[in-house]
């Protein structure tokens, strides 16, 4: 979800997504999941970088056979041109996570494309 409120002098962007973490029941033990950061993009071009996400404190422990859903949200003030770009067409969240059981190798995550709800000029 993304809402962009634009004015002649600036903009506010707020939104978020659910990050679903699941570890198979046959895992050798729990894992520690850390966030590598998330951005908003279109066609692999970053439109709003370094989203300041709240809603969870990383690292998050996930036990074998466990599934956790983390609601991550942000509230930022993009420039007018960034706000216009966010409203021009569908966008996606892209980011990465690492986990201790996989040797902390980054795993890239990309959401489905969606349209922002935009108000203002």
C-alpha cells in the first residue's frame, strides 16, 4: 500500500507491506532474520530509496515450523518530482533479508506491482 499526498511545495508518502517469514518444519534449528533495507521502484529504477520502516525490530527469530507476518510501515516526505514519479504508474517494493541458517546471504524480495493512491496537483 502507498498513499502520496502532493502539494505545490512538497509531498508526504506513507504506506507499508506485510513481510512473511516462514521456516520449514525440518530446519536444523531457529534462524535470525535481518533486513537489508527496502525501496520503492518501477522497472528496477529506484523511485524512493532507503525507506525508514517501522513495525518490527530486527533481527527476528523464526523457529523451525514457524511462520511470522510482520507489518512494516513508513512515512516519508519525498520531493515533488519523486512524488510525481510514484504516482505516474505502478510501483513495487524491493528489498533484501538475510538469515543465519543460510549463512547470511542476501535474499532479494520484490512485491507485485501496485498503484499508489495519490491526491493533490
